[in-house]
């Protein structure tokens, strides 16, 4: 027998308390009136008797109650049978590359063969995976159910990612010894987003299925009023002539033919004019990956993004100048349009006014009460996008009222301190910074004379730092809401950022980062959380439920593969934490057995019996 919380066994010492109370309990005779006591001669009477326990049954019940309480809190469990079999987890790739003819059937056959190899008493679990992993069945000895679920698997629209299923399988094994059988087409892009680890007490068998196929795909689609451009690629090795259709999904389409050598891409132009709405380009090709045969685009009828710049007082309207001009320059692109308005005073901070904006820049709070600016916090929590630029016109103590509850603190910097320096990337791979490319170098050359002190709590992310190491740009997501805080201003008061060549790209990428690619017109399928819309099409998945074009990841068409040995080498294999494994196994056994529940039930019965016996004893004393 073992105990999850053996420290509570110290409570067994409390059983000595009722024993001592019973041993030292004295009988006190009732006082009896007696007259003329003064005439009696004093005598010392010595009595000696051995102390003995009275009411042994009552004592036994009280001792048992305390012992049961201590044992229940110690959470006892019985050790497992050492002959239990380690579980097996089957992980089957259902990314869209598995939609090639016969490939998923081969995967089912391989997984079924692995299932047939294990004994009927071995628990088997099932995971399906693409760019996200899903536990189809937790480990069970009902192998018939696992076979039925294997038969029901279908290729989806996600890209291959290996870390997810391995982490999910590791979670199912809970640190115990076990085996993972991963069935996949071994695409090398599956490790593009990083690797993972497995403890060395877990055996990993990788089964590769499928051979290289000829695949033609629609790699990109961009629609403007004047024309539509579709990029078609031949990801195979054999030349192909295909037909490409373009138009609205529910209407007649325009058709073009194109001949492509292996590994070659061509751009097809479909002249306009095109009205606003959803469009699709489809390629007619048999034998490749069906999921990448079409691609969607959305042409908006009106401005894609409404930007509101918040200013405290009308005299400070010039603070919005650089932001207005940056969006004006960005709005000249044929696929992008921004409507920028400047809101002044407390009226611009009402919940109704904030809801009218897709993106809000807060640059000044002069003359506005703190209680008024507090509306910005629920705006973010309700799905709003807010950029806060701390500066001389935006007191950090006022901005902190909004940012602190969301995980970013602001305080006034030391005016006498050295200049913070330029903006240096915290992680160049961050989507906002990666999209800037070489413009990041211009940000590093920015001259910043002063900045607010910013604290970034867990849950928030530091995007960029100043040259002296202090956080310069940070973000936090709250549900669908998004807050970005810059520790210096955007009005050229504390820095020369607005006149840097990187300023306009920074503003544009910031808008795209917060609202989605193309100001919310395009969304990567891997970023769609709602299962109903995890497929190509135009769905309400953009910011605040805006329509957006959802498409597959074209990188999945890259058929470069890794060998089984290379796959195994990509994994870190740290030694298993035996103490943690034993602890997890103990917790599992204790939860399954639940002996503490029986202990608490016996404790209740013991207290009831003790109460009845004690009541009868008191009644007998009264009668005597």
C-alpha cells in the first residue's frame, strides 16, 4: 500500500488524545450538605488505585475516528500489478497531402497492422493530426472501436505538423512506459515549426507511406477591381497541361489553359472589372492533392479597415499627423483601403464610438478623466484592437489604468537617464518583425531620447526592446481582442521614428498583424479555431466576424521527405523522470481506487456510533 500525501499520517499521533483523556478522567462526587463540620477532627486519608480505562468501546470509536480521518487525508492506494502492459498510441497523418490517391488507405493498413501486433489486453489510443492534433480515442482495450475509428479517418485540409501528435501522445502516456506508432508520408515540412521531445522510456516507431505524386495547385489568388491574378504551380516532375477556372463560386466561370513543366509556376491574368465579393480559382488535375486544387479570395466592396486615432484635446491634433499620412500612403495599394478619423475628447471614448473602429490608436489623454479612459479596457476584452503609444501627451499613469489589467504596466521614465537607443528585435521570427524584413535595421537606427518604463507580465509578449534592454514594444491577446503598447510616442516628440523609412511599413504590418493579412481579407487555415470553418472558402472568421478568405497552406505541396532515421534524430530524447512517472502512476491508481471515499464513509458511521454510545452513558449517569 502507498499514500499520495503521507505527511497526513502524522495525524495518527492524535489518537493519543482520547486515550489520555480517558486515563486521566476523574470521578467527581456530588457535594453533600453536613452540619457542625468544625467539631470533626482533621485526618489525612490516602487512597491509591491503578488508573484504568473506562468505557473502552467509546474510546475505541474515538480513536478509530481520528485514525480514519488521518488515513483518508493521506490518500491510500494499492500498488498496481507489475504485469500490466504498456499502452500503445497510434498517430495517423490526415493532412491534405494524405489525400493523394491510395495514400490514406495505405496509412490505415499500416495502423491496422500495428494494432494486430499487440495483445488484446494492451490499451491502444488513437490520434489524428495535421497542423493540429486531435485525440480520437484514449487508450482502451476495445480494439474493435479503434478499428472502426481508423476506418472513419479522412484526409483534411491542414498541413503536416509533427510536434502536435507527439506531444498529445506523450500526454496520453502520462510519463509511463509506452509505444507510439506514427504513420505519415514523412514530409520534411512537418518540422518547419520546431521539434519536440519524448522521454527515453517511450518507444517511437515511424511508418512511412505513399510515394511521390504529380501535383498541380493554385498557389495564390489576388483579385482587384481591374484584374485577378492566379498563380498556378506544377509541384510534380512531369510536364502537365491543365485548365484553370476563375469566377464567383456560385456563378459561371472564365476558363484558361496553361502548360507547365515540372517545378514551374505561371501567373494567369483574368481581366476585370470585378465587383466586390468572394472569388475562387480552380485547377482541373487528377492524381495530386485535391485540397490545393482551389484557392479563394475576397474583394471588399468598401474600406477594409476603419482606423480611429484618439486625441485628448483639439490643440494636439497634430499628434495624429504621422499616423494619418502613413495610412494614406498604405491606402494607395490596390488591395488595401483605410479610412482614418481622429476622435477628440471624452466623446471619442464612448463604447459606441469605439465599436465603429476596426483599429484604434491612442496617442493623447490630455484633459480626459481616468474614469473615462477606463472604457478602453472592456473594448479590448470585447474583441477590439488597440495601439497605445506612451509619450508626453499620454501620461503613463493614465495609460496604465487600461494596460495594467491586461498584463502590461506603464510608468514614467527617468528624464535624466541616458537615451534608450533604437528598437531592437526581441525575436526576428515574430510575425510583425519578420514581415518588415530589412526595415528592421532602420528601426534599430531610430533615435529615441526618452521612453516610458514598461513591464510585461506572463501572458504578454515583448516584441522589441530598446538598445538599453528595456521593453519597447509589447502585445497581449485577450480572447479575440489585441493590445499593442509602444513605450515611446508616434508624434515625433521623444524620437524620430515617424521620419524613418521603416515607419510606413511598420504601421502597415502592425495593422495587418492585428487585423489579419490584407486587413482581415485573408486568414491562414491553421489560425481558424472554429471547426465549422477549418476548410477552404470565404467564412466569417476575420476580426469581429468579418468575412475572410480561408485557404490551405501551399507549402504542404512540397513533397520533400525525411527518412525514418532523420525523423528520429530530429527528436530530443531526455531520460524519463522516474520520480515523476511513479507519482503520476500513484495518482492514477489512487483516483481509480478511491479508498479515501470509503474511509470518509466509515468515519461518518463511527461518529454516529460514538454519539449514540455517549448519549446512552450520560442518560445512565442521570438515572443513577
